[in-house]
C-alpha cells in the first residue's frame, strides 16, 4: 500500500531512537554489571559474577531492596485506596461536574515533582505546618519527629505523587463498563453494593492492575522522595544506585543492582499484563 | 343502583377484572422536554402487550419506568395490588431483556443465568436445576460454559431471555430485543418468543418500532405517539378499526379519504359511499387490500339507488404504476378527479383500452378515523 521509501522513513527513526537511547544503554549496563573496579578506580573489563555475589551476600543491599519494595507496596495500597473511590466517584457520581473534577485530578501532575516533595518537607518538618498546628491545638506537647525523615514521609509523599497515575487507568476501565450491565444487575435483584462487588469491581480489575503496576514500579525506582524526606531510615534502593554511580564510583555494582531491578520490573509488567488480559472482555 | 347492589357480584368481578399491572396517568419530563404524558393502561395477567412507536415516541422511557431505571414525574404504577413505581429496581418482580442483551462479560452463560438466583440466595441444587431448565428452554444447554463473547448475537439473545425468565418474574420487559438480529433470525425468534410466552404464562411487555413484529406477536398493541397513547387494541382491531389517521398510516398502508358526509352518504371527489358516520367533514381510512379489481363480467351495480345500500362501490381509475411484491402487487391508480389510491391485489388486473381499471370496495371497509394533527 505504501511505498518502500515511506515505510523506511516512518520505521527507522523510532527504531533508531529505541536502539540508541534504550537498547544500547541497557546493554552497556548489562556488560558493566560483570566488570569491576580496580584499586586505582579504573574499570576492569574482566567478566565475572563478583558484583552479583556481593549483592547476594551483603545484607545491606537486599535489605534496602526489600524495604524499597515494602515502601512501594504501601504506596500502591494507599494510592489504590485513595484512587479507586475517587475514580468511582468521577465515573459514576460526578455527572455534569465530571470534566471539572477530572481536571482537578490532572492539575497536580503539571506541578513539578520537586515542588511537591518540598511542600511536604515544609508541612512535615519539626517546625512545619503540621507540628505547629498539632501543638497549637494541644494535641501534642513536643513536635512529632517521625513525620519527617522517615519511611512514613516517603510513603506519604509518593502516595500523593503517584495516586493520579493509579486513578487514571481505574477511571478509564470504569468508564468502559457498559451502563446497561449495572442496570441488568439491579434488574436481576442485586442491590447497589452487590452490583459493585459482582459486576463493577471485577470488570475494573484491568484498570486496578494497571494502576497498581504504575504506582509500584514508579515508587520502587524513586530516589528523590527518600533523598529529600526519607532520612537514614527511609533510604531506598535507588539512592544506593545513585551513590554507587556517583560518590562511590562503583559503576559495575550499581549496574548489577540496576539490572536486578530491571528484571523485577519487567517480570512485574509481564505478570500484570497477563492477568489484565485474562480480565479484559471487549 | 344502590338498591341492586350485590356485594358478592361486585367482589367477584373485581377480582376477575383486576389487572396485573396498572399505569395511572404516568408522565415523564426531562427538564422542559415532555417524554410521556398521561399514560393510563391496564395489562392483564399472562398478556403479551406490545408498546409500539417510532423512535422518540417514549416507548423505551415507559419501559424503563416499569423496570425502575427511571422515575415517573407524575402518576402511579401498580402491580398485583402493590405500588410498583416507588420500589427500587432490585425489589421489583420485574425482569428485563435489554436491547443489547447486557450479558455480564466476565461470567459464563451459566453464571449469567444463575445471577438472579444467586443474589436471591436460592439453594445451590435449586439454582443448578433451574438454570439448566432455563437453558434447555432456550436451546442453549450446549453453551453453558461459554463466555458471552464466544457466542452469536442470536444466542446471546436467548441467554438474556433465559437469564430473565429463570427468576420467574411477574412481568417480563423486552426492549427491542430482536432489533439487532438479521431478518430471518428475527422472524424465527418472533415465533419462538411468542410460543415461549404462552408456555411460561408470564406477562410480557414488548417494545418495538416494527409494526409487523407487533402484529405478529401481540395480544394487544399500545401505539405510542410523541409520548401519548394513540390507541390500545388487539392487532386485528387496531388494523381493521384504526381510531386515528396516524394509527391507520403507521400500522400497514392505507388510503386516507377526505370526505363530506351528508344524509348517510360520504362523498370524496368522484367517490361516494353510504356510511353511518355523522354529517359533516370526515376522514376515512380504506386499506389497499379492501379495494378489489372488479369482475368485469358481472353487471355493474351502479345506478345505485340512494335508498338501498349497495354491497360494493364501483369506480373506474387509471393505472399509474404497479410494484410487484411476490404474493401480491401494489397498484397506484388515479381516479377521474385526480385522487390517487393505492390497492393491493393478487390477480393481474385487466386494463381496458384507455388504461383504466374497474375497481370496487365495500363501504363497510371505509373506516372513519380521527384526523391526527401534526406533532413535533
């Protein structure tokens, strides 16, 4: 149908882009993960598994990885708990105000990540808005110190930042449910609550999975929130990667960690896509 | 009246005559838009009633009020002595077959049919046997484990029917359930649906825009026009005794004759026939098949003395065009005064040298109808 030149012209640029900016860096990273660093801080191009052995044996790495996954899991849970009801409200109850509310959900995405993270810093700090308020209301005598520089602060901030990402796919899947299915369910004697659990929720599972995957993957790889608000106890795996590539100058070990995370994320995406497919009907 | 009052008699007639469903002055407005006005209708137990109307006539809204998906703006709906319209849809013993079936895509055929019974928390042995009976009744037992996306439209239709009927509702609502099927399957399903309704004895309210479908299936037809009931009658009556010009034209074809009635004779241009209609202007509906090609060998019964009522009225007309329809032909003829009539005949008409035909009709077939004013 299209000329050969045309087909080449439209396929080559994206392919080149993906190769140069995605495949080659990943391949480089993969190679680096088998190399090592000499005493004189030079990269030694000798192939071995020493980096992976170090990861497996040194508890700090996989403990941080597990903690990061635990933080990401909580962020996922809270964004689902916040995002689902809001998406449901938007889709089924907002009626004429739908577009307005939708914009209100989207707008925070236009604000820089850093600004939002710093905003939480001023809210949660020792002399922050929240502590001042709590003391003023005599709910606490001394400022609460677990609010900032803690996993709590990281989970809170990441939940705030990634909830829209969770909400949008859920909202999309709810919008796709034919409304006559809900009427059919009511017609067959199911109350609104029964209809929700038997019809609406099962049909929104692809959206829930997509949203959960977004929240988990994005927060697992996050390094700014733990850097700004995490403190020593809120360190995440990406912070270690950043320091390995930076101050510690151990690119090979950083690459090995990155590659492990890549595997985890790809595995997760693969799994969620399969389950999503199983639950989509159209 | 008071002296002849017989409580036993009154009581018995009341219970006998009590309809299953009774609509009392039901109206529905969407903002300023009046969709239904003053709908009063009684439907008997076991009746197959068709709500017939063009798109936008309010027929689907009426059905949705009965199902409980819409709230009537005014009026009441009663079913079996209980107020229906104040109950939520899930408390009504009413089930619906939706226009696009609305089968749950994440459930198998079997699970779809079992849905209502599961909600009603029936014992599982009962659910199993009722579901398999219902599927057998609509000939879908072989597809019990299939997902709705894997079966055809006609099959989905049957499953939707089984899913509704398995709950043994007092009233089954069907919203243009056959409109998505192709013509042959549609005719087949019309027959099956009617047979099924007789078998289960459940009251059906069937909504359609297809007058032929309404004629074939219904015990009674309620013709809806711009949100008002135009006529409610059996198919035979609504066809042969249309109350209004709109009914006459909507159900089947007709010739509308503007006539002047004087001394028991209606005159419309060159045509005149005896009538019992009151004097003054009158509009008459004459069905195309009521005009016959006259047997030219028989002596014309003209010279009609005004005192004797002739069995037939004869007329001569020029043939304008004819359309072959298989079993019969549709002819358009023009009378001497320019009035054009349509007639249906199964015999090839004999045309004389002037291109004229000898035609006849029975005066009784010219039905006086109320004129229908144009409505938006």
